[in-house]
C-alpha cells in the first residue's frame, strides 16, 4: 500500500489553513522563505542531531529515542532562552509519560547560537500569532532522534495525542535507512483525517493543538544505522505547562 503524497499548503494559505483545518504542511522551499534562511543555513543545524543524549524516561522499556530540550520566551520576533527546566505534561495529554518532570540535556549552545535556529523559531511563532493574535509565547524545543538499533523505533510511543499547548511544529530534519514514520493528523472533534509521509528534510507540519490530534507510525530499518530526526517546537500562551496549574 502506497502512502498518499503530502498535501502541501501554499505559503499564502498558511494562516487560513491553521484557522480552518487546524494544520498546515509546508514544503522545504516555503520553510526557507518563511524563516529567511537558505537551505544550506538550515542544513548546518542538522549535525547537532548526532550529539543527542539517550532518553532515560521511556516507560515502554525501549532505548530507541535520543533527545535534547530547551525553553524560550518569544515576544514578537524576539526570542530569549530561559534557564534550563524540566519538561512536564499532564496525564490528560500524555498518558504514557504525563505527570513526570523529565529533565533532558539542553540543546547545545552552538546550536542555539546559530542564527538559523532563532530565525526559524521566531518566524514560526509569528505565523502562530497571525492565526491567533499576538501573544507572549512560551516555547519548548525538542530535538529527537528515533533509531532502529533494536529493530523498531516509535516516534510517538504515547499514540495519537495532543500536547496541551497552542501550536505544535514538527520539522523533519532527516531520514536514514528506514521505512515507515507515516504522519497522521485527525480532527479532535470530527471524522476527517490525513496521512502522509514527510520525506524531504525541512518539511514542516504546523498544528493548532486544540483542533487536531497527531501521531507518527513506527519506523523499521532497511539498512544500517536507521534513524529519523525531527525538531518539535511548541508555543503556549501564558506560561509553560505546569507553571499555571
């Protein structure tokens, strides 16, 4: 069974898509244009995914996920890194890992210092503001590598879920010697859904977290060192999760 082609959203339709369907899928050229970066500048970030730390919090017993995590506050186009803090979600949004304060290794300083990093995050935050109105955004950045060293890797071991934030961005950074990893997006309160596989680096899925549920299917190896790298970013107005409980 073949996977449908990605249903890309035109740049001009980005805000309308977020408001009407709850998600937008941009191809890499539009992501570059939105961020004001060249493809080469974005690609320079990718090497940092080779330096991620093992996720020691997986409750399914696996060792297939490596990650780093850092937090920022965004006011308009200004992005400021906060003091390092734990990642927390309520069990209502993450039945597998909710309720845990998970302190991951921070994103490396040289990655955060790369101008493409702040340009990308700031541009996406401003796209969220276009759909929702200006906010003081509390941003969490997660670098993920899902590998197949144990035979299978699970990008979303918690299953189809929401994250408990306002907006979620999933950017594919790279795929190597794998099959699977299909992205699925469903209406939170309706029957409609889409499925597709992000194949080209810097493809972007931007989600209105209140309106859609999302997941990615497991990956399997088709060669040595199979893995899938993603950058997941979240924007939440008011506070980081757990701070306003």
